[in-house]
């Protein structure tokens, strides 16, 4: 018997510190956490003194999204919208 896990979409805004601009943050979400990532808006300037931000929609099951959000927090990415809420 095969069970299908329901896919869900979770919208977040993340702020990536300048120190992480060269890191493959979005790539990690796709490859390590098996999410479909839609970039809805972004600002990331290589010469900017501050961090960049991305509006993302993460598509995957709740455990994939939860562990991806934990990864973002762990590496120092600030999550502005969305959270590790109990709805995941």
C-alpha cells in the first residue's frame, strides 16, 4: 500500500546577510530539502553593504518545509514572513 503525502505551499520572505551572498541558499532548499521553490521577488546587489531579500513560495510536504526553515535559521538567514509555526 502506498500513501501519498499532501503537498503544501508556504510563502516566506527571507533576508540573506551579505556574508552569505556567495552561498547557494536557494539551491540547498531545492536539492537538500526536495522543495519546489518559486522566487516571486528579490533584491540582491553584489555591491550592497546590507543583505538581500527574497519573496519565496516553498512547495513540499510539511516536514520538508519545516526542516528547510530550520536550515535557514541555522545558517543565519532571517525569515521575515512565515515561521516555524504549528501549522507545519
